[in-house]
C-alpha cells in the first residue's frame, strides 16, 4: 500500500458530444495524504473540477472515466457500485460545491439539509441529528443555530450559505473534504472568513482537504502543497514554497506574473498570458501551453513532456522540456 488517502494514476476523462469527444482530463497522476491541505490551481477549463467529479463519480452519462489506479483509503473507486459510492460520498468524502447561492435546495429548511446525511450515514434519530446540526452551525459561526435550523436558504446571505455548506460537508467527519471554488461568489472579506473557517475545521476534524481554485492568493494562504493544471494535464506540482519562489514551468510563471503582490504600490506591471487555452476536442500532441509560451521549442509541439522531478526541492515535479536534457541542442520554435 502507498499510504496515500487518495491516489490517482493516469486518469483520463472524456465527454462524448454531438461534435466529437472532449478530452477534459488527459492522463494525470495526483495524490492526497491524510490530514494535508492540497491546492489544485489553473484557469477555467483546465480540468480541475472534472478531475474531482471523476473521483466522486458525479459526472453525466456522456462521460467516460478511465485510470490505471483510482483509489481512496485503499479501495478501488472504479470497481465500486452505485450504492457503495453513495454510502461513501457525504460520509467519508465531503464536498463543498462551487456556488453557495445554488448548492442548497430552496424547498427544504437548513435543518433538514444538515440532518439528512447524519440520518443516512450515521443512522441517527431525529433528536440526535438535530442536536448535531445545531452543533455544526455553531462550529461554523452561525448565531442562534436553533432558530436558523427552521429557516430556508433564501433567508441566508451568500457567506452564511457557504458556512452551511461547510457544516453539511463536515457533519459526518469525512476523511477527505473537496472544496470546489468555495469562495468564488463571495466578496473579499467573506472569502477570508470562509478560508479561515475551512482551516479551523480541517484542524478540528483532521480531514485531508483538496481545494480547487483559480486564485493563487487563496492557495498561498491555505495550502501546503500545490498542483498546477493546464489543458487537462498537470504542468507542475510541489510545495507552496516551490511553486511561489521557484516556479519552473512557463505557465506557472505566467500565472504568478499576472497577479499583484501583497503590499504592491502599483509600480509592478502585471503581465497577462496572451492567447487562449487549447481546444480539448483536438488537443495538441505536445505540451498544451506551446502556443502561448515565449520559450517554446520545436520539440514542445511534437511531444508531451513527462512530469519529472526538479532539482529545486523534494517532491517538486515539472512537465517541461526546458527543465530537462532534451532542451539542449533544440532550435527555437518559429512563432
């Protein structure tokens, strides 16, 4: 056994649509260890959310998921039937979905929605589930929890709804919490509060957390390890220090150059990444970032580099020809 709580090897996820097949995830390796806080970052459409929905088996019927290994806590997820996966989701794996304004059912009270997983997975009676629901609302900082249980989602602000989502996800004390863009629809002040709450809840329940985001600032303030995705592939992975202070892939460097630093006086010139992401119905044969990369070489368009260990730190991996021996003697790719 590897000892990883979640282990993914060569995951591929395709979607069959009228115009062809979208290769949304094209062969990624990823792991999450018990108790760690992992961030997955990348721009929209890079495959972050699809990767996690593939793990949870929550994709639409037109999706095809394949992997050499897809294991959670030593169990093969691809061989689990629908009933076994349903028992696992919400119990051992919790999820905070992307939009707090639409993730809660408007027809049920907040109390019903927190109590439901407790009654299904923990077999609690109504009284015990209600007491646990009150406790969870109190833990996530919602005042007057007894009264709040009787209210409906439309009576809550966006930040309060996200707190409720965290309460639901953590109610059964899962081993892994997946948070998909949990602060996207919230203002900056509420974002900071939600991120601090997630860190507090992780420490309290000792759950591993996988945070999906496009915001490097969020990654810096919460995570210990980072995976950078682009074009359905992993471009770079490593500790927060590796990614922020020793970035090796041009895409990672581009992401960092396009955000402002804390305390910036306005003198730093932001550098957006030109161009558009690749068409994943016709993905490039080589590195997906080639067309947008100022340092691209001929080999970049012809062959995809493997995610290989970097010399900058233990566990720092980079999928780039510039960091390997193959870079020597190659000619610059004509633009």
